[in-house]
């Protein structure tokens, strides 16, 4: 695993924690974003909280997948290509 994979995976997990804190906590500033304010005006605050929860879960899943080295079947890391030569 290269350093950039560790950085991106860790960053995704950190953003997941922040998004979860927004969804659960009393922080009001993120709900003033255009998308969140539209969700609040149409469906109410619980849906906007669910929106932040979905972002948190997606970021956590992506971060874990990156750190675990999960790749699409067509992806071939550069180091493996170099070692096969």
C-alpha cells in the first residue's frame, strides 16, 4: 500500500466522522448549505440529517475499501506492473 492510498483512505474516514458528527450533533451551520436547506424546506430536518448520515456511511465505506486495497478487476497498480517486467 502506497502513502497516497493511506492518505486518501484516512482522509475519507476523517470526513466520515465529521459528517456523522454533523448528522448527530447540534451543529447548525452545515444545514445552511443550499442542498441541506432545500431538503429541510421540502422534507424536514430528519431527512437532512439522513442526508448527512448517508454521506458519512459512503465516506466510511470508501475509506475502508481504499485502506483494504479493494480495486476493480481492471485496475492494475503500477508497482505490480513494474515487478512483472
